[in-house]
């Protein structure tokens, strides 16, 4: 059974990747991804989480590129949400692909970090954990309801050095200046299983793709303005279309006096990759474990 993917997206994929890779991507959409989680090292450690899973009779697999990520076998989210380690914020249910941007950004103690589109907070809390709660993080979310959900997740995860701003990150005062910026930009979601939903055809059109890429470019240009010279940021999307990825980055680089910092792909063994037109970036191919995802690291020129 082929996934219910909008014809417009199929056309875009075929034009970008060719027939063989497009069939692989469509199969990747169709696969139901396993539950994956991240150990919240602000509240516990991996050994405690492993013991809890084993006591509950839950099987799991380790992830080669992250000591804190696990692939859960045989149960869905509802079962995990009933466990004490979930209710108390010791684990966070998060897709493997979405764990990549914070690891690439590598927040450190003492750094000031801007998360430009933070809700619901998976990457924000991950950055807090990576830094040992010692980075100062500003998390932007323009929707008040989503910002409240973000604040709830931050508190439950123990991310105590995060300031939530209910604001459109494009409108932040240029007075602000950050050591690092994470822009996990809003997108069409062309890399995700959502493309198989009944309403996907309404969300994947020529106009929606144009609006999405325009917003992404505005956010990225702003990110580079707020980033300190000589410092690095990460741009990511859950899209696999070049219009939302490489093309956005290329246009912003021309305006923002920045350059690509090539990713160390070997740091992420086992991740299925799609070809990219911008060397040094990474595009994850949807498969049985991963959602489609794009990641690029940029450095602002001094």
C-alpha cells in the first residue's frame, strides 16, 4: 500500500531526487516509526532509565551516535507516558532526527543561546541538558498557547536557565546578541509521516511551499544578525525539499556574511542520508527509524 502523499510533493521529490530515490522516500513515509526517547540527564542518568525499562519488560535498542537516545520496541507512546520516569520528566519522547540539531550546535556552559522557534521544547530542553543547565537560553514562541506548553515542558524537564519570550523571533530587537542560535524553522513537514494524512494535500501546495521558504529566509537572515561575529548557528527543518533547505541557506548567506561550517557526518553513523546540493550539510532520508530532516551549521564572519 502506497502512502497517501500529495501529488505535488511526489512531483517535487521526483524532480529533485529521481524516481528510484523517490520510491525509497515514499516507502520511508509509510513506515510507522518506533517510539524513541531521550534520557534527561538533568534529572537522571541512562543506567536508571535502562533499569526502569527492563523492570517494565520494555525492550530497547541503543543509538550509535547518542548515549542518551533509545529506540523502544513493542509499545507506543501511551504506554511510556504511564511510567514514572516520563511523568517526572526523566525522559522526553523525541524523534531521532529532531535530536540532531542540538547535538550539532553543542551548547556549552556560559554561552548565551537563542532558540528561535522553540515550542514544544524538545530541542530546548535537550540543549539545556547538553550544557548541564549552564547555558543561558532564550526560547521564542509567538503563539501564546504553544508558549505555555513550552514553559510546562521546561519546568517538568528541569531546564532552569531558559527564558521564554512570547514573540515572533523575526521582530526581536537587533540590540540582542547571542553566542549561538538554533533555528529549527517552521516548514511544510515534507520529511515526515504527516505527509500521509488526509489533509496533507491542503498543506503541500506551490503557495504553501513559497510562503514557508519566505518565512524561513526571513528567520535565517534575522538569526545571522543576532549571532555574534565569529560564532556558529544551526539551521534545520523537517523538510527534504531543497526550496526549504539549501536554497534558503544559499540566499541567506549572500545577505548575512556567513559561511557553511561542514558537518562531521561520520559523527552520526547509521543515519540514512539523501544527496545535498550544498556541501557540508546533511539531509536525513525517511526510513523505518528516521523522519526526513535537514541540518546545516553556519558561521558568521568576523
